[in-house]
């Protein structure tokens, strides 16, 4: 059973809306952000060129004749790869601006049961990922505390660019083509496979689980992000993390005040992702998707841009186009079209619950 876009089945989708302590697991909803968070941002500073806003992956701050791109993200759903993911997820936010990430700061919050050896495993992962991307770990904080049952890692990444030499999520224009790199739900697939290895090996087979775990090697989008920006063809880029491809599409269109038309059959999905999502009855289009990137460009430039991404050893698929009407956000199949709803929560949380780890 193919569960891609399975939101159409009310029975299967209902568990993903479970309320925890008054709000759903995952990102705070956009309306709450706008009403509660974005109205309380301290003083106005003219050097903050791009501050907190819907659909943007980072902020832009003027420093002298340059700008710094700054981003922060936590890792809350993974245990085994928490250090590795912390670096890559934050680096990806900088890369979606077309900028190379340079400095990483990290807060490591550990449960009281954790040992020095477990801390060492986390910092070894942070070091390995940083070495891989050419990033310096410039600072941070660590502590042990009560009230949590897994490590919480909060990263902060910084990149530097010339003024005006970057791209944001808000530049998508009607008529632009929409490209997705690699395949959707990479991060969610590797987290579920790693944290639920025994359970999923029984459900889908050890070979599928091993393939899914190996997807961790594809989590970075730095190479393709910087290369795509350097072509000069990119109008907008975005990193579809929580909420998956569905959430990412809505976010880039929120930022750009546009809509989209997506072709369901064009969406790339790895066989291991499909197998795991089928087994867990979760929706891959709403599964956290670090490792793939949304790229918008003018239609006349799309083939050349795809070729440049391919030249970096990264696959890229044209999945649809941007339209003018911001209320027009639909999926097209061979037989019909339908509105793509904004995800209420990420499929990861339901998946983790089903493998008894949430």
C-alpha cells in the first residue's frame, strides 16, 4: 500500500494530531508564532536585515561591509545520531542561503543517567560532521539535568557573505520551477531505522533497515546549496525539515506569498523510505526531510540548474511550479487534483511512538 499523501485517509491520519500538553509535537504553528512570538522581539535594530519570519531558515545581520547568516535548530527526535544531525541540520540552514557554514556553537543537555562515555560519543559525532564540512566548533555549553529522558542538543551555526550575495526563501516567483534534491524524508527515515532497528527489521527486513540507516550520509545539503546559488539562477531555497516536504512547500510559499502546483508522481522517494512508512502507516510527505532541498528558479534555467546539481553527485527532480495565488496549493495526479493541507505535526513522532521510543 502506497501511503504517499495518505492524509486523504482520515483513519490513518487521525493519530498524528494527538495533543501533548496543549500543543502538538513539533514546530509551533504559524498562527501562534505570529501572534505570540513575533510580536515580542526586543528592540528594532537596523542591522538585522532579515529577522524572524515564517518560512525562513536563518537570519541575516549586517556586520561592517559584510553580513552574517545565523541559524539555530535543536535535535529532539534522535538519540543515536544526535551530534551528527545537530551539525548537519544547522549547516543546512546556512546553505539554503547559498552560503558556506563556518562556525558552530552547541548546547548539550544530558539526562542525569548519562555517562562520560555517552557524552564522548556525542562530541565525536559533532567533531566528525564539522570536519566533514570544514566547520569550526567555536563554543557552547554542556550540563546534566533532571526532567528529560534523552539528550537535547541545540545548535547555532554562522556563515559569512558579502552584502546582497545570498538568497532567501522569500524570492519564489510565479512561473518558477520547483526542484527537489535527492529524495524526501531522508532524515526521518534514518532516525526511524536507527532508533527502531529491531522492530523495523522484523517488519520490513534487515536489508531495508540497513539501506535506510545509510541515508544518514546524505543529510548534508551544503554542496548542492552553494553550487546552486553560484549559478545565479536560484530565486529561493528552503530546507524542508519538520513537517517534511509538505511543510517545506507551505513555508517557502508563505515567505514568498505565492502558491504551488506539485505533480505527485514526480516526487522522489527512496524505496526504504516507502517501505518503512508503509509499515508504520505514516505519511512520508510529512516526515522530517533534512537532506533534500527545495530550489526555485525561472523555468528557462531549470535544465542547466539541474545539471549543475547533478555535477555535484546529487540527484534533482522538477516536481512542479510556483503560481501567483497564495491560496492555490495543490497536488496533481493522473486522475485528479486536490489541496495539500499544512501538516499538523511531523510523521516522525507517530513513527517513534509505534517503535516504542517516543
